[in-house]
């Protein structure tokens, strides 16, 4: 599965979301929202021709259990989900949503533990955080055989380029100055 763009905009507020609707971006990541607004936001993005991914762990009012995922998959119907939870990845597959498993580079034990989980649940993508560690991007990609998205602490175009050169399929960022389409 390949992404058609290098920078994936991650929005934290509706003002930025609305601006993205008029750009050529194909993807929008909803980092933060409220459950009551989520369906409307996802529909607006999709109506504008965007693929909308939702960060399940950061949606206020959404519990990431079977019922929460059923609501997300059957009612909200985003194009994909991002999460740290392997259970959510399994549920996302049930509803045919693109799945992104977040992997925090805390230490080697955490990486090994999460790599074992990722190999079992087989997400569509792994988001490596922080994304400013090019050597780890390559290692994770090679070890897991899953496309990598670099995210977290990426502040410059040079860091974006370094992540892509290290093998990242894309970079997710909430820094609007990096959202060039």
C-alpha cells in the first residue's frame, strides 16, 4: 500500500481542517476532536475528496473498545485510523479501514515488544515516533516489512527529507508550515 503524498497533515483544530479542504492534499489526519463533531468532520473531508484518518486515542468521548470501533466503522466511516492499541488495529480491519499502528521509540525493549505485536496484528502502516531518528526508521521498516510513517518532533523540511530518505513512506505533522501540496 503506498501513499500518494509525502507530508500527511495532522490537524488539531477546525480552522486548519477547513483550510485543508481547499488544498490539493489527499489525506487529512484528525488528531483531536470531539465525538459529537467527528461524523460531520469526516463527511466534510470525504465530500471534498480527501481520505480522512482519525487518531482514535485522541477523540474525546470515544472509547476504543469493540463498541466504540463499531460506531466508528459503521457510523463515522473514516478512511483510516491511527492508534497505539493493537486491538483497535484488529477492529479497523473488520471495518475495512486503513490501519496505522503508532510505535514510540522509547528504548530497545519497547521497540522489540511492539515489533512482536505489530507482526501479529499486521497494520497497513507503522508510525514511528519521534520521526527524527532516520536510522530507526530504516531498521523498523526492514524488520517489520510494513510501510513506515515518520511522525513527532519533525520541525523542518530537512528533517522531513531525512525521514523519507531513510525509508519513510510519508511524514505526519501538525506543523502547518510543512504542509505544502
